[in-house]
C-alpha cells in the first residue's frame, strides 16, 4: 500500500516577525516543542536548544550572537526561570 506524506502544510509561507512580541512567541514555541512532545521536562534540558543559552547562559553547545539579535544585549522579555508561567 502506497502512502504519501507531507512535510510542509499547504499554506506554508514566510511571515515577517514585526515586533519583539512576535519574536518572543516564536522562540518560546520552538523552545517548548521538546517539552510538549514529552522528550524533556524543561526547554533547557534539550541539548541542542538555544533555551540553554537564554535560561542557563550556557554557550558551550550552540553559539548565539545576542548583540546581533538585540543590540542592547537583552532579548525582549528574555526567558528566565521566573518567567515560565503561561509560556507552555
């Protein structure tokens, strides 16, 4: 029996991230994917997640250039442990 699979949704299209809030929402969504799937309990426990950089300050595995993303050096509403409520 032949089965067809799709990787992308039919309406996939790029979306401009127009505000810090949108950027934050997309980062949170990506960080919480392994949590929602039950692979880890917290986003920073996923080895190859930038959540480790933002939450733990751990730049050993993935290097991110915070200054290029946010020149002031602080992400808008950067994820911190006290900021978890409502993100999941």
